[in-house]
């Protein structure tokens, strides 16, 4: 089975399991190694500002990893948000799949936010549809926005951080479907883990149905819980345990 990998701006076609490939190469976007445990059918995509493992069955990345620095953050008000079809992965959601999705309270959201890379010449790469997902407007405007703002605030005050994020699909949940030509399962929740340069971590588990007024600090989780829910080994290169004590850096007392 052909796996497709985009390394910087060069496309390489390979015959390896995407998770194994991620471990054979040092990928700077991943903290101590990229996650293991995803489907062998996934596409590993590495771009200048992020790496992700795209699952063609869920039409979502299983995980997305990136680094936010003071230099990468910028003003995004004048930048395009037009989605870009990924020429290397055809089985993504399409722009038209989100037409009228607001009726369901869903929007086309991005795992890697534009503002975090508005200061980078590669900012437009956040618009690839492989970086897109259906997320509720209440979560996007509430806790998700608040956590992203807190991350940027910390980075501007201190230093860069690693971020890894992705979807959670719960067994036995009431399925939410994006009303496309082929109805598509929407994630039940999302995780986001922040790792500082000192190796401190903070994990968050954010439910889709979260009301807009709910604060991200109310959604604290643990790396172990997220690994149990996703089946991923998020930091396979780690020997020591990540000290999960970065909550205060992100505004959580």
C-alpha cells in the first residue's frame, strides 16, 4: 500500500507503515517522537509548520503535531482562510461538505490555527483540508479559542511550546453526522496537549457539546487518559514521565 509523505516541500512516495516511518525519521514537529498506534492505512504528512497522520476512514487526522514560537505568531485578519484541496490525499472532507453545516452547529475548523503561524511564510498550509475537521461553533468560540489564546500568551511571554492535538471518537455515543452526500461521523471530543521547553505538560479533553462559556481550565485531563481514549502512544520516545504541571502557565490556577 502506498503511503504518501510530504517532507518540507518535497513529495516522497514510500512503502512503509506511516507510524513506523515517523519513528525512522526525526520529525522536529513531534516531541520525543511522533505518536504510534494509528492505522497502517494512514497518510503521514509532514509540512514546514506541522506533521499529521491522516485517517481516510474518519476523514480526520488522528493526530497533528506542531511547535508555536514567538516568531511564528502573527496577525491573521487579512490572511485567506479559503480551504485548499490536498493534492496528495483525495479522501478528505470537501469544502462543499460544510455547506449549511451551521444548521447543525458545526463549522469547518482547523487543528493547527492560522494565527499561530500568521508570522510564517508557510501560513497558508493551515488551509489544507487534511488540517480541517467539523467542530461545534460553541467549542470553537469558547474553550478551544481560550486555550489557543493562552498558548500564544505563554509563548509571547516565555518561549516556544510543542502542541499535539486530535479527535476522540467515543464508543456507544449518540452519533453526530455531518450531512454530506455520504453522511460523515463527527468527532465526539478533541484532545490537546501542550509541552513546554522545560518538559512540563498540560493535557485537555474538550467535548463537542461544551457550551461557549465553559473555560478550557475546566477541561483538564491527563496524557494517560487521552492515550486510553485514542489508543495512541503519544510520546513513544519518552523514557521519563512527562511532569503534567504546565496548567498554571496556561491560566489554570
